[in-house]
C-alpha cells in the first residue's frame, strides 16, 4: 500500500445507535473490552453494571498471560451542578433485583474510537460528560478520562464548574472467582490529597488510584454487599459479590476540561511518556499523551496491514480495518519458552489468548487463528514468534493443547512470580500439532522464511514419527489404511472437546474426518519441504498417497451425499458415525484433492442447507435427534449444546475456502462478502467491535460463549483481506 504517516491514518469509529442501550437489559447485553498486550484487560457493559465476575476496569496479568486477577471492578460517577442538583451516572444491580442508581438512563451515545470506548452521558440540556477508558500497552495500568462538553448556551448558563464524584469498587481475587466480604475485613489504605493505595491483605500487592492535583480523595472504607452478576447466575455459577469502596475522589470540572483517574498495580514503568508518574501538575497533559500514544500504536497496526488485496472495495476495507484492531487484542506476551529449540532474539515472545474473558492460550486455537491474526494483518514477526514458541514446547511430537490459567486467590506481582515456570501444559489434543503444519505453510508462503523451515524441520520430522509409531491417547497411524486414529475412554482430542466430569459429549474416538485430512496435508507439506531442503521426501509422499487412497472410500456416505464424521468409531473396524457435522468442511478446505468434484459439491450443498447460519456453521444438523438449538443454562446444559448444534463463526473461513475449490465458476469474492455481511453487523452487538465465540443454532441465533474470540476474528479478517 502507499506509505502513509501513522498520524495520517484515521482510526475507524464504530458508533452505536440508541437501540443498543434503549433498555437496561439491552445495554447490559452489550460489552466493551480493552487489553494491555499482557493478557490483562478491562471489560464492562454499556449500562455500567457488572454482569460477570470478569467485568472490571483493572484485570491484571502478573504472569503473562496467566493468573489474571481482578482489582477494580468499576467506577461509579455522580455529578453535582452549581445549583446543588445531583446526577447519578453509575448503575448497579443487586441480588434482590434492586437497580441503584440508574445511570444507564443517562447514556446518550457510545462509540468505539479505534479500540478506545467513549461513553456520552447526558447531564442537562447542552451538558454532556464524555468518558474514555483504555489501558497502557505492556503495563497493568488503566486510564479513565472524563471531559465536560457544553454547547455555547449551556456554557454561558453554567454559573460555576460542576463537581465530579468518582467512587471506585475494589476486589482482590482471581478473575474466575467472586469476592465475599466481611464486616471485620478492611483493606489497608494509604492516601494523600488526590491518591490512595489499597491492599486487600498484608500479602497482597498494592492497587494505586491516582487523580490530578485538583482532585481530592476522602477515605470511607465501606462494603457494598450482594452485587449481582446476572450472566454468572444464568450460567449456574456463583453470582453475588461484595465490593470494597476505599473512598471517593472529587474534582471540579468546567467545559472542555478533563479529569482523569489512573488505576495501576505492580510496575507501571512505561505507562506514561518518559517514565513520568501520574498525579503531578501535568497529570492531565500526561494522560492526554498516553491516549495519543495508544492511538498512534493503533495507527501503526493499520499502517503495517495491507488492505490493497481487498476486492470488494471500501466496505470490505472498513471491515478489515476494524478486525485488524480487534485481532491485536488476542496477541499477548508469553512466559519464557524452554531453551530448545533456540529462539531468535528478535522474535516477539507472544502467544494468543483464545478468547476473552476466560480463556488463556490454546495451541489449537493459536494455530488456526495464526493466518488471520498475524499474516492478514502484516504481522510476520509475531507469526514467527508464535510458531517458534509453540514448537519449543513440543513433547512426544505434540504441541500443547493449552496452558492452564491457574487460580491463585492472592497472587503476587513480584518479579520471581512473574518469571516463575508456568503450570504444566496439557497435551490432550490430536489436531493442534497438525494445524501447526498448516499455519507454518501459510507463514512460509507469506514470508519466504525458509531458514525457519530448516531450523524446525527436525522437530517436525520427529512429530511425524511420533504420530506414526504412536504417542499419547492412542494417537497413531493405522497400517491398514494409512489414516490417523486417536482416542481413549474419557478423553476428548479434537476441537469438539466439551466434557463434564467423566462425560465426553462428542468423544469422536476413532478416525475423525478432518484429522485424516490434516494428517494427509501435513505429510504432503513435509514431502515438499524435504525436497526443498534436499532431504528424502519419499517416506512422506508414500504415506500421503496411502492416506489419499483411503480417504474417500472410508469417509464418503453415499446415502446422505456427504462425508461421515468418524470412521472406525471407538476402535471398532467398520463402525461409522455419519452424523452431519461441519468437520468435513475443514477437510475439504485444507485438502480438497481428497474428494472428487462431485463429492465435494454434493457435501457442500448439504452443509449449506443444513448447517449454515448467519453467524457460522452449526455443529450438528437440526434433523439429528441429538441437536441442541439453544446454548445456555448451567455447565452441563451448555456443554451438552456446545458441539451439538451450536453455530461457530470461525468455521465460515473453511466453508468459504472449500466452496471456492468445489465451485470455481462462482465469484469467490461475492461468496466471501455474503458470509461476512452478518458478521459485520454482529460487530455492534455482544462484544462491541469483535466477534463472538458461538451462537445458538436455532433462530434468532443469539450470540453466546466468549463475546470476543480469537479464531472468529481471525478467520473473518482472513476472508476480508483475500484477493
């Protein structure tokens, strides 16, 4: 693209219409998110009330990206005008159903300015309070900035500056948990004229809240009891929380003036320009510079992405810009990798948060999302860092399925904890490593970085060898047909991995269709890479040919006109699971040559008729007796529906690819535009500016799961930037 100065690039603004917050229930269903590149985040609702235990203005990541801890759940604002009129702007819901105060009724506008949420709160005629919130990239620091906007008439009528009162709600807990207070428990407090430092326990690290010198802090030390988290209650989880109010900040505010509060924990070096500290005479100027710095960072993200491949014009380009910013929220710093294989010093030490707010980094999600999150956004260095980082954790030929998010109720932000070894990675996946081959191929195609291939080839060869002779969980090649089999009682190894206790909802034990295709694809790639590097390619090519010869014969379900989901179910030769699922689409996308043209066309016609929804592909046909059209309720109910009919947006990427292969006469760009249109509209609901993890499989296809999901955003971005 033509070179542009970063400050010449306009950040996309996503402004919501009033129907997004016209009632309390609707406003509570819309969520915003900001992140800090460490796994920490701030998140909340348009209404201001916290509906999840994960909502908060400061959710910090002491050991990136794990052990995230909630510190400040929100701020409640109140304005006092010169005539004494008090206007409450906060909203809280309590367990007995009380809504107090009702500040959501003052919300007059909301816009996502780049990645920065901006709330417009109506005071009186001509007077509006703007509120912006963002985090310092690379630090556990949140900025909350208020600006008074007045029409000329209102400014003249305003006899004196108004008074803004800010009341913070504090907790100290793992972000998956909830806090229960005690009348005898008081947070230790140090304070000055315009700041306070609160410690929940003697072992806890201090949370600092700092305003400008014009502000005043008055200590109180109150508990607010039984705050309701309605979403957690609907999920069958603990739903009540007690929050601690250390005191109140007050500051006067005249038109066009700003007042800002800085929330921080741990090392905040670098949060402000030139290592400056908040609270001094230049407090507001420094916060304004911090906002400018964040906007410049976002412009750089857009500058390095190349949208000239967009064949659909401006509308698709706008979508790509928005998704490029959304994609950045999932790429975060990671713990130090093992010493071998050696990583380049210049490689960013990054990983991918699979979804906000409750996921950490998952190998499968990372590899599936890598092409969209990094390559489509012009972030080749991050792609390289991701590949090297996960290969460094390879064990018995497998990269980790996930890194556990250990729950520590009183974590410490000290350096020894920040650098401590992570919880043991889990390797219960058959496909994460196979998706790594696919992601590496996409990276090499985009970068031509063949030295990286040479560096990794032995590890990849070892992985293939482990898969052939057998690795964890019964993963091995069947010498009878050359296909990959996997499974054991009580384990879930594919992406359809819901499990409740000992109940594996979709075990898929045997030879799943997409696993066979991914295995074939990995072998074909290894044959090509071996030839490039002067290695012996014949063993890989021979195995691939055997798998190819078996695929259609074993998986084609002629009665239904599509591909079976699993063959040799539970290790029983010839037993077939012909459930109509979207996994065949993954197979047709990564290895279209495995099917005849007639088979591929037939299967995709059936998939479109039975599985395609506006927000993704259903995981099971509605005609199947096991179909669950609604996702909700407690964990057992949710997991029973998770892969039994629930729709997944990320599958649209594979569907578009498979359709382009099977129907070359169609306009592929028009197909992509058709699939992306509902996702573009979806950016204004659920997680604003992002794409949800899932949606109900029955109308009205209500979004559910994580409101911001990495592979959902990644695949949409990949489609939006394809030529």
